[in-house]
């Protein structure tokens, strides 16, 4: 299967890569019976141009990663945002996912193979919610229908369409698996990089994705959020519950993105924020997630054999001095380890928050919270021990061995053990903090959750080169639209900017990102 898929990916890469967003609108009809051959590229390219589109942005903004590479005086890690990097974050999902789905739709796949169309819709929602959560309004309903002046949808309209598309997906897959004539059939198996064609797992993923998206809008559209969240909780197909349900994309090109930029390029190290929480909590996942520091450069103090991350926005000049800081543990994040887009542990924390919000079918907040921690420990093979009863440990302070001016006190005093006497706000911080630890290293969703909730409390950038457009303490809220959009789709993107809460900068909050960090 892997060799077959690799050949498909190689062929698709030769014909599918484009430089401009407008190329997405090229008419490529006639997919027909070969539609499923487009799926491996779509699934693989969920992490398209991973380093610039996610790692040097969302992964760092989520408090997970930081690069030892200075790149240039101004870059995304110190808020001197690089337009080319942001363009990669914008265009990839259009070029490699949405265009393929448009081809499938034009070929009539929804009528001829509604089961395959269902998976395409789930992939579409998973891919495009990542784009709208980076930028805000984006072309969605009109994408592929015109070569010029491609209208942008409002964020609320995009979310409504997400929910409708998930309705179609779970209905189509439910009809397929409930039909006795399809018993044991897996028509998608040979090209599925996630679940080897198991539609019952795709239903769980779709329901879990609905719950995630519903929670994103819980503050700004509480009635819609509750309706869609309760729909996910009540669906007969269920939610992701155990690590075997996790949505993780198989590596088919020989090397995972994380391994490549961490081990082969030495461009990725672990962020100070996540290490200080793991250290302070004596978390058994620390040595599983993170490698110890290595031998420092000549002339630097010996800080080898410890767990020390790099603070985001550090004023790095020489890469060799910062590569010894803690890396991802590549014994865990191996060259061929599947890359997660969603875990069962995350879903238990979503249930915990849903229970705190009083959504029907959510169960008990404490039970869900503790189950989330337990399932995360199972996922990573960690011994949970007495972790859940620890009511004293908190985030550790950060000490930088190369520059004590970058030292910073812990931001949070939240503990691990559930306490029913706590306020809802403190319970909320506890849920989100443990959810954030469990979602590591998938920084896109973690950055969204930080912006939506205000938790966990993350160290601010040490150097802010945004020129005042991004508040150091509030931290970055979005990516600006790339200049390529203004050059090729000016009228539409200008209109999209008017729908933002402020200017087209990294300091402007998105629709669901309300100006309060509370429950």
C-alpha cells in the first residue's frame, strides 16, 4: 500500500503544485472513477509546506516549538511577519485540497459514490478550518467558481457551511455502513492514509470535528455552538474515545515533517512554555515528548542533560549556540510516525468543557477531564501514577542558561487535581491546560484554543518586531492576508478586510476570539 500511495503522491506533486491562488480555479473536470486517486495527495498535504505554514507560526504561537535558526532579523517568531511564509499558510489548502474536491464535485462523485464524497467533505472541513483560523474570512463557497474576484465568506458563514458539510458526510457514511450489502466493504482502503478505509472511524472523526468546531464558537455564537455540540455528543456513530480512534496521517514519503525539520535540518526546538508546565507538574510525558539538552557550543556554560526550551522571540544570532537546547524526542517522534490532526484525548477535554457549559449528553466534567488525562497517558505510553491527585504542583519558572534577561516567572498557578469547590473559571483553566499538554505537538489547534480561551498562560515573545501592530502581552491573534491575494484578488480581499475587527495585522482578533480570557 505504501509504495502505491507514494507513487500517487509523486505523480500528483508533479502536476498539482501551483504558485498562485488563482491557479486553483483552473477547470480540471473528468475525474470520474479515478476520484479516489486524489485522496492521498489531499491527506498528505494537510501539512503542506509544514515548516513555514505551521511550525514557524502556529506551533510557536501555541507555546510548543521555537527555532534555533535566526533566519533573518525579522521573522514570524518575533512578530516581524514574513509575507512568503504566510502565503504558504494561505494557498496550500486551496492548491492541494480544495481544488481536488472541486474536481470530485464536478465529476458528480456525490451522486455516484456518496461514501467517497463524505470523506472528501470531512477532509475539506479539516483542511479549511485551519485556514480560516489563521486568517479569518477566506474564499470558501465561491472558491473554484471564478478565476477572478473570488468572494470571501464571513467566518460565521464558513462555520455554518462546515456544519452542513459534516451533516452530509455522516449521513452518507451512516447509510453506507448500515446497508447489509456493504458489510465488510472498504472501497477506500487502498488510498486512505488515516483509517485504512474504515468508515466507522471516519464517522467518529467527523463527529469529533463537529464538537471541536462547535466549541470554537461557544463564546461568540453560544446557541449554534450548543446545538452543534449536542448533535455531535448524541450521534449514534460516537466520538473518538481511545488512542486507536486518533486521526493521524500516515507518512508515505519516508520522513515526517516534524522529524525532518527537527533532526535532519536542526531547525526546530521545544518552546520554553510547554517544558516549564511539564517540569512543574513532574509530568511523565516530559521525557517522552522532549529530549534533554546536548553539549553546548564552545565557550558557553555547560547546561547539557537538562530540559530547557527556547523562549519565543529570543534574539538568536548564532544557530550553533541554540541547537543544544531541548529538541523533540525523536525516539518518540520518529521518521515514520504518523502526524496527528486530532486525538481522542482532545475529545475527552471537549466533553469536559461541554459538561461545564451544561450541554446535554456531555456527562460529568470531572470524569471527562480525568479520562482525557488518562487517555493521553495511554496514547504516549506514560505511567500516570498519582498524577491526577497532585493538588500542589504548578508551572515552573523559566531560566535561560545563555541570557538571564530572558528569564521569566511562571505565568500560571493552576494545579492538576480536580477540585469541585473551584470556580468555573479555574476549572476551565485546568481543563484547557491539560488539553493543551495532551494535544502536543499539533500546534494549529493549540494556538486556536489559546486565542479562544486565554489558556494556558504562555510566555510572551522576548523581542517583538511587529512595529506595535501586535501587543506583546495579548500576543499574536491571526496572520495577515498575503500580498499575493492583493495582487490577484484585490477587490475581494479588500472587502474581507472590512469584515475584520481591525486592520489586516497580526494583532486583530478573529470573529470567535472575543476580547476576554474567561469561561
